[in-house]
């Protein structure tokens, strides 16, 4: 499994995203329960979101991102994806 850090840059403000926020939150909850989403949240100073996923590979991550309700609604102007190899910190204690 690989860990990916994903940054969404939105092309609409937070108020506009509210119309599909319930679907977005439900999707993230499902991904969390499946173990695919490790962390997610807005970057308060920017109109962006930062998400950390665990997926088999980039193709599996792309499938997850394609189903994102904000993406389906056309709210994401740009997506930045970086593979990450976390090695230290309390968050990764016990992870293999």
C-alpha cells in the first residue's frame, strides 16, 4: 500500500460547496471506514483541502478521486498528488 497526499484547489467558495457537502462528507466517512482515508480537512488560509489516502497504487487512488462528489460537481480547479513515505511521528506508530 502507498500513502498519497492530495491537495484540492477549489474553483468555488465554501458557501457554494455546501450544496454537495453532505455527499462529500458521506463519501469521506465511507473511505475512512474502508481504511482508504487517513486524514482530511481544509487549509483555512486558502480555498483548498488537504487529504491523506492509503491506496494500493496511483490507479486505485485515481479511482477514489474520480468518485469524489466535489470533483463530480466540477468544484475542483486543480489536484496536486504526491506519494508520501511517512517515517516518524505518533500518527504512524504501529503502522507497517
